[in-house]
């Protein structure tokens, strides 16, 4: 199951992708965060805790949120960003670089294909 810490990836990925696509980064991040917050009830405190602990807690909301990110950003784009760690900076990088993060992404993607 995915983690709420995965929300951290959203901002990072969308920053790179939206710049490439010419869309305003903050608008894109706000739009996706609003959708996922309303749909999956993810709180800001959950994200802050995940960053502070630098680990991926297990949670059903996390899987739902990751599915939302995959739909918005694209699986291959996410995999490329995870693998090119030099593009990820700051406190959030520690979460994305965890080996289990990529595993969570793969499992969620497989779950989406089955559903």
C-alpha cells in the first residue's frame, strides 16, 4: 500500500512537468492537491509528519493519492523523475530516494491496471 508521504512527490514532479508544459506550477499543484485532499481526505499535517520522519507510512489514503498522481502526471514520467535523483532537491528528496517508494509506485500502477 502506498504512503501519504507520496504527496511530497506531487509538488516536486509537477514543478518540473508544469514548467516543461508552460503551465503555471502553483496553479497545477493547487488543482491536484485540492482534488486529492477532497477525494482522499489527506491533511497537511500528514505530509509534514512524513517529511519529518522520512519514511513511508502505510495507509489506504496513500494508495488513493498515488493513483491520483499517476493519473495527473503519468507513470513513466514519475519513474523517470525517481530515477534521476539529481533533479530532486531539499527535504523531500529523502522520501523519494527511499527504495520502497519506487516499489509503492509499481504496486499502485499494477493495482490500477487490474481495477
